[in-house]
C-alpha cells in the first residue's frame, strides 16, 4: 500500500510541473476560484501520546512508522484572505490495536473522514507563495465507530498563476471522542486545479477612423446642420444653450428652458402671479398658488376675503371684521340687563330680582343664534385680592350658568372675573365702591 501511495505522489509532482509550462494569467485573482484537489496524507498518533507523557521517555514517530492515506478536496475563496475547504479521504491505520487496546489480526484498517475548514491568509490569493492558518471540525467512521475531532494547524500554498496549486499542511487534531480516536498529528501534501470560468479578456477597442468634424462636437460635417458651431448629436449638431431640447435656431427663448408647444419658451403666466397658465384657474386675475391661481375667495361677497372674514358666510363690513353690525337696540338691552344683575352681599348667589333682566338676555340670544356674550365680574377693593378675584370669577360664572339653564349653549358664553383690578370709580367712597361692584355683558357675533 505505501509503495502505491509513493508512486501516486510522484505522478502528481510530474503533472504539476507539466501544467506550470502552460500557465497564463486569465485565472489570476486576489480571491480563490473553485479548486478540486487530491492529497497524500500521513497520520502520526504516537508523537502526541509521548508528548503528554511527563513521567516516561518522549519519542517522536518516524516517517516509516506513520500511517498514510489519500483524500480529495474542494476549495473556494470566501474573501481575498479567507478560503473554505472540504477534505474527504481515507486513512489506513490499525485503530483497534493502537487506539482502543483491542486485539485485531488485521495490520491496517480503513477510516473514512470528512473535514470542512476555514483557511486564513495574510494577503490575497494571487501571491506566488502564501502561508495560511487552518481551523475547523472533522468527523469520521473508524471500524464501526463514529468519531469527531477539531483540526488546527498551518500550511503553505504555491500558486502557479491561479490555475494550479500545491498545498503543504500540518495539523494537530484534537479528539472530541477519546474512545474512538486519540489526538494525532496530520500531514498533507496535495495538488489542486482551478475549474472556475476564466476571466474575460478585455480587448482594447480599435482606434477611431479619421473623419471631418470642423466644430469638434462629435457630429460629422456630412450630418451636421450647424457644422461651424459645436452642438448636440440629438439636434443634428446644433447648439441648445438653455438645454430644453429645442435647437437655438428654432427656440424663441434660447436663454430660458421652455417647451416645444410654446416654441421653446416657458409656460406663460398671463397675470404674473407666479402660477403658470396651465394650472391657473384664474389666468387673467392675480391670485395665490393655494387657491390654484385665483384670489382669496370672499364667500359672502362683503368685500372682506375669507381669510380675514370672521363671518365668511354672513355679510358684514370690514370695520366689524366682515361680520354683521349688531343692532344698537340689542346692545342697549344687554347693557341695561347687566346693570340689573344683583347678588347677595359677599356672595355669588343671584338674587331673584336679577332673573327678569337675564331672561330678556336669553330671549335675545335665542332670537339671533349668531350672538355671543362675554360676561365680566368686578368687585370693589374691600377684602383681599384673592377673595375678590374668586368672588368675581364666581359671580360671572353664576350669570353664565343661569343663561345655560335657559337653553343657551355653553359655547356661546364666556365668563371672566377681574376682581378689583378694573375699577370705574373711587374705592375710597361708598358710592364709588358700589359702582365698582358690577357685572358687565358684551355682545358679539364672532
């Protein structure tokens, strides 16, 4: 068996030397292609055993005492510096006698192994000589038992222009199943061939023929409608300064990009409002883009546009922000009612004599639902600021709540207390303080 393997190794060396004479660079790449190889392997179980023996004499296995085998491999570059490889092979070794202490009459037994690994190089694959580190996991079937191991080692590859490769590897294989196979040293010498598709050869284009092109615009004079002025091929050699695709000779606005249907000019804007006529719904009247070129609408036609009109659906003058003017008699009635609102002394409880006036206010609000009222409460300066503020808040709210009970929507009423902050008379006199204790109601319609 060993003689046959020696002959096989010699054959591989001869094939490698012959292949090297026919190399070219069409496969050269920094990343390894698809390789298929064959390897001659040696297994050393004796040396790891003696290296672990601290009490006895350490011995190193001689070459003639090692066991041998062959394997096939596949290699593929993952990156410029990392390769994936898988080795499938056979090893001839007396596993029973050396590894498990059993008696077996056969001198050699066959072990079948499969070993995927990753291989790390310091630089690209297209170097002539590259060292690499190997790590992975492997497993095999050894005379009726399955075993596993973790290989780690180093190697060196000889790259003959990325077509033919020579590999020399050494691994220490750590057993993961001690009852099947012990730690061992593994050596491999192999040959691999690149079966990837060759790189396409880029041929230099032929030199362009000598032609006549006076203006140097790439359009031959024979086809150039403007042979003395550089132009564009798409326009038969004529120029287009504004780049709108219309030759300057046919462009009525040669310095401004436009459209063919406007003879090279931009879309017109007749009213000059910044909205072009194609999207302007009021092309002859200045407007705004948000109204599609039309002026701000005035829904009620009162001369106050909707954006400024507080009552856009009711006619009213600009002096009243576009809302109708409230009749003077309505304003007077509400002011009169406000002067006839009475509370218990120091309290926000409405007195019954206030009800008639407030009922009249509720009637006015029901008659014209556009009306709204602001109710303000005021006090004199007697007592603390805090108590006066609270009292004025509560009195204004009491008036509001009364009107709500009469069917007026809460949203139409607003109550505010001002305490003693807005006097209308001198707080030093009883008459002045009486005037300052008041309720005011302001009618509005926006």
